[in-house]
């Protein structure tokens, strides 16, 4: 302290533990500091008879910070000292502008430092402490002999002496017990008439006061006690130095006979940064956290608060821009709405993670370390986990204990799937691409709407075979965890395949020669409406499988990409991006990930290649026909080229019949188009929240131009589906992008934008479906309807005039 005092330091803080050892040591340190002319600006207690939580140190460290003291003396046992020191390090209260000293050093290799983000050895450099200056005597050698003899009998219990810290701990405990026994013996001699228990209660805090004028030759060496029972030496004052990730001790001074000797061999002060410079004690040099230094021609140096949107957690540091995902004010950082704070992150700038818009993360400016930052009983990484035994539905954690309800929902779901399969099988999708393309447009509207802010967008989940339902009430639908929801598209496709088999079994029963009169009449009616069903079983099944594959192509592909999209969370295993409770590359995830990899390869490379080759082969088989009447007025009176094969003979008729002669192979391009539109934005999720949206707009605009210039379909109405659909999607996603920017930058959330998104989404259906239905009406009837409409309009005009 004298060496430091020579640098005109004045402010000292005494940090002591609230138990006998700490309070007694505080009193001694206080008396020495006062005698040397130090100004004690803070006496701060922490912990108690038992070690508390490290969070209990927040207030003591805040008081230390406010005191602006640069000399900190810690009077506590080793574990208490370690917690206080390393927590202070995290708050910027340890460094080359501070001098820390104490009875114990903060680092011992037997302690657990897994909670500390940093190198504890390097962080402890510069800490000053006093140890006994060992001078070997008879007691030292006797302890060696006794211990070595016990080691020969039981080497496990008594390992050989090697000079490690544990050895000096054992020697110290031995000497302390012996000296305490001498002290109590002296006390009982001084007060022979006082019962021992009463004596213990009267003088339990510092019985060594009863040891006076004693030179003790013990296991640790010589210890000298003066007439007041205070150890007078010899001590060596050392400093912790980090050398190649190991702890070494360098001497600063010696203490003996109430005198500190700094002019000694190899004695030198060591700072936190390894230098020998003693820092200055200027109160105007260091700005507290939340402030930064400012100087100008008028003011040489001044501490000013951090501007809005910046923060500063350390003393004598500059303010930094607020991390993305945080709300900053001076020295306070809070979690922004919709973000999750990772306490395991190595740096504050990378500790905030954006949650899904439907997730249960921070609802509004949550404090860091202020308890659970999640809502609706959620917890874990990105607030994705429900309590054990509960399942997430509608954004809520709920129980699914009703067996009857679960069975009823499961049966209803299977019936609904069967109905959907029947519709796909009976609607003549081979005649045109209208229905398949319209379904794809609305599948994209759901898959690329990452926020699902409108009720219509959430309602479209059924088209993508998704069970990740976020709307509705908080009741349970089925007891499905996040992993089951993640693979729901795979399961739904398998269920549709089963339903497809049941459908064809039903068709074969109706076609059976042994069917009854009722079945005959039913089959006759079905064939009259859907003549292409009257084909062979193999042919009909192939056609239905192709229709089902086109319907489920995008949902299955998006599921595969989602499963393969893993998100790295520092300090945690990587998780699936859209399902953070599912860890990547575990046993179950690895299995479905391998399957998903195969699915991606087949859908992106194998299928387009096979279909492209088959389409090119069809062009050589085409033969022109003269003007042929058609049911579609859009192509009436035009020369049409049709394939030799028909729907009744060609099972692959679905893949090429709706395209023009030059584009018989376009189904291959269509599959690549679907994969690009759905897959690219999903793969770019890791690049930020805006890049996937820009990518979605780009690919939609690119394929819109391709569709507008090529016009691959035979019918104008079919070509209009993708063109109008892509235009509507571009408008919808642009509105979403605008709304997100306004919300992120200015906190503006407009309900008008949600209405506009909904209107833009339903435009394709509102415009195209009536047009398509009208085009199916024969030409003569359409003329009659038009004439009737004109007549009614004329009468209305006349009545108004």
C-alpha cells in the first residue's frame, strides 16, 4: 500500500464478507489504511456466513462503481474473493486503472470457473496478496517426516508433498489449529473462573489476541506474534502474474516487525496489463459506465451520457451502437420485442437472436437476467419449449389429455385427407394447369410469409400440409411435439397415399363385373361426368399419383429444406430454424435429414431431368390436326396440335397435355421453378430478416417475366394464373417488407397494411376463378348471357334517366 500511496492515491474501498473472518480482517485493514492516510470512500459488505448467489453481488458492485475508488481491498475467504473479483471483472471494474488486493487471491486451480467467460488466470493478473515468508525450521522438517511416514502407509489419503497449493493449505490448517489451541489455553488461564462456553461466546471473533510475544516454529515455518497477539511477520507481499496460462507470483515487498520493505531484491510492482506502471488516481480521468469522455477547446475533459441508441458497460470507455435486438439507454441494455437473449454468448453484440414472429419471446423490452424472458410458459432456446407434458397450439402451451378428443380429431383429419384426395382424383387436372398452379400460388403465399401476420395467411396452412398452426384458441388439437409438426408434410403425404389406395379400391369395386345394380348406376354416372376414370387400374393409379405429386411437391420440398436448415446458437447445440426445440443432427433428426437430402436431390435434379427427357421425346410423336372444335372457347377456331396419345391410353398425359407443342417438356422447368421460388428464400434465412424477402421478390419477378414472354400453356386462362398470381404475391410481400421496415425503424404497426395484404392475396382467386368458369360455358350460351346483361344494363340506365 505504501508503494501505491507514493503515487498520491487517495480513494480506497473495503469489500468484506459479512462473517467473523471478513469483519475482523476489515477492521485491521481499516486501521492500517487510516494510519497511512488513505481515504476510505466505501465499506461494503457482501455475502454472509454462507456463500450466496453471484447475482447477490450486483448491488455491492454497483456501490463500488459509484464510489469511483481505485484501490479495492478484499477481506474474505478464497471462494468469496473469487466470486467478487470475477464478477467485478465482468463489469469493467478490473483493469490497469485499478489496484486489487486481499488476504486471498481469486484464482485457485481447485475452483470451478465454468461460469466465467474468459481466462481466469489472465484476469487475475495484478492481484496483490500477502503470504507467509517461509523460513524452514524444526517444525517444518518434523511435519515433512510425519507426513511422509503416513504417505508410505496410505499414499491415496496422504500423497507425497510436492509444493503445490494443497500442501500449503494443509500446513496452514495444521498451524492454525495448533495456534488456536494455544490461544484458548491462554484464555482459560487468564480467566480460570469463567466457563468455557461463556468464554467462547464472549471472545469468539478473534481468540488469537490471547497469543502474545510468541515465536511459533510450525509446519509452515516461523510465525512471529507481537504483544497484542498480531502476527508481525515475516510476510511477503506478492502479485499474481500470468505466464503461459499458469499462475506465478512476483514479489512486491516484505512485511516484518510492523514495517513494509519495498527496497528489496527483485521487488517490483506489476499492473493488470503486465506493466510496472502504477496507474493515476485522477477522478476526472475515468467516466463511469453509461458515460463517455468528451473534450473540446473549451472543456479539456468531461464525462457525458451516452447518446440515445448507444451503450457503455465499462468505465473509461466509449459508447457503442446498440446491438441489433436490444434496447439501450446509457449503461442499461434490455431485450427488444421479439428477440431472445443468449446468456452463453461470448460478446454482448452477438447475444440477441431474432425469434419467429409467432414465437413466445420477449413481449416488450425485457431486462437481461430479469427472470424468464419468455411468455405463455415457454422456456429454452428461442422460447421454443413447453413444460413437460404440454404441447404448443395456438402459441400456447396446453395439455392434450383427452383421449376421446384426440381420436375424434384424428379420424376427422383422415376423412378430410380422403376427401381432398378424391377431389384431386376426379377433377380433370390433365386438361389444364389452372387448379395445380392456383394451389401453388397460395402455397407460396403461406410458405414465404415468414410472419403470418394475417388470418388468411395462417388459414392457408392446410394447402402446405403444415400442422404448425399458430392461430385459433389455446385448446389442444393433437398431442404433437415440434418434431412431429416438423415432419407433418411427410406424414400427410403418406396418409394421402393410403387414401389414394382406398380411392382406387373403391373405384375397382364399382367397376367389378359382379357389382350390384346400385353400383352399376353409380359407376355409369361417374363415368359420364369423369370419362377418364374408366381406364385400367394401373393407368388410373399412375395418373392419380402424378396429380398428387404435383400437389404435394412444394410442401414436401419446403419441409426438406426446413429440416436441413440448422441455426447455430452460441453455447448450445444447433437447432432447426423453424423448430428451435429440435436439435440438429441428433438420432431422430439425422434420420429425417438424410431422407430430406434424398428428397431435395430427387425433386431438384432427378425428376426434372427424367421429365425433360420424356417431354422432348413426345415432340417427335406429335402430328398436326386441322381446325378441331374444342370445349374451350379460348382456343376455338385455332389450329391445334394434339398428341397421338390420349388420357385413356397415356398414364403420363397429365404432365404434358396442358402445354403447347413447343413446350411439352415444360413440366421439368415448372419443377425447377417451384424449387427455386420456395427453396431460395428458406435457404437464406441465416443471412438476416430482410435478405430472404428480397430473394423472394427477385425470383418471383424473374419467373413472372419468363411466364409472360413464353406463355407455355395452351389456354390463356392457365397462363394468367402464374402471371396474375406472381403479381399478387409481389404486391403482398412488398407490403410485408414495408410494414416490417416501418416497425423495425419507427415502431409503426398499421392495420391498413394487413388489410391491403389480405386483398392482394385473394386477387388471383377472385379474378381467375369466375373467368375460368365463364370460359367453360359454350359459346352460344355465353352470347346469350352477354345479351341478357346488356339488356338489363340498358333498362337500368333508362329507369335512371
